[in-house]
């Protein structure tokens, strides 16, 4: 009983839940649009608008871009920066389609792009085939897919044949761990130091500091949750006490009502008995009449 009362959502709870979803959607959408803007800038500035240069796995691709990634004051991890360019290219693809003489694929009309939320676009980043990207996107729009449905659809269609290199947005803890492991492993901190630069060392330190900072925030959140848990526990105890008090009050009222009924019944019986005696006395002849 007490758990049902404690878990029952109030109107305020529903409003807050909706607000959290709405705010997260706005922030997520903003992040995604930022990725497009940064990606377009990098694509034009460092890759001369050449998508093939972005997709290259060559570690020395576009020397100026490599130097950009080595800058310790850059607030974006190189892998994230590269991913932002991929996001921008995907946006171009979804709108413009595939211009091919053999097998052209029309893009998504601008009026329908709004139906493809940023969360669905993030899922589409896992699809490596351009044609499938557009096909899947159109299917998501027509079927009015939610993110979970899109994820299952991609998994069912492609299985493990997706781009595992995608870093999810809004996962700061995973991002920090990835940043540390990427720099320490791929840049040879654990063995080959030939490609290690002062800038990269500074970047590693920044990432570790960021991770430590994040952990301290988690610890702070944990302490706040402990306080909330204490308050919730106290409130549940109060609810139980209130319920016991309410039950006791009902029991007392029931008992009093029963006692009152019994008293009324007894009083009525006594009055009836007294009236009977009085009537009997009137019916009995007095000595003077004799």
C-alpha cells in the first residue's frame, strides 16, 4: 500500500518527466547541429570538400588536419572531430541523395527531414552503405520509428556489419574512458614513443584530468542521491505511520459507533421498561378504589 502511494506519479512528476525529455531533446539536437556545423567547417577548410579524404584510414591524411588534431588547446578529441565531419557528410547525403548514372537514389525532401530526429540520425551513423542510409532513413520516417525501433531494425538488417567506430553522443563517462585508452594505446604511450609529442602528452593529461573531474562530479551526485534516498525512506516511514494512524482512527470510530449504538439500544430498552412499569401501575387498582 505504502509503495503504491510512494510510486504513484503526481501531476507535478508528469510535468517534470515531460520537461526532462523536452530539454534533453533540445540539447541533443543542438549538439547534433553543432557537429554538422563543425564538420562542414573542417570538411571545407582541411579536406577541400573531398569526402574521400575524410573516409581515408591513412594516419597521415591531410597533414594540416593532423597538425590540428595535435593541438593540446583543441577542446574536441580528434576522433570526435573526424566523426563530426562524418555527421556533416551524412546530412548532405540524406538531403542530396546519390547522384549516379547507374543507380541514382533520391534524397529526403527538406519538408520530411524534420521528421528524422537527431537520435535517429545518430543511429544511421552506424550504417556504412550510403544507399542503405537513405533507404533506412525513409523507412524510419514512413514507419514513424522511435529510436529503440530503429536500433532493432538496423541490428536485424545488418547484424554486426555496422560501423563500430561511432561514439554515442551524451555519454561523457564512456567518452573520457575512450579518450584515455585511445591516446594511451594508439599513440604508443605503453610502448612506442616515436610518435608521441608534447602536445599529445598534454592531451592525455587533460583527458585524465577530465575523467577525474567527472568522477568527482559522480561522487557528488552519489552523495546527493544518498540524501534523497534518506528523505524518501523517511517519507515512506511517515506514510506508514499515517496509514497506521488512519487505520487506528477508523477502528476507534467504528468501536465508538458500536458503543453508541449499544448505549442507544440500552437506553431505549430501559425507557421501554420504565414505560411498561408505569403503565402497569396505572392499570393496577388502588386501595382507595377497593
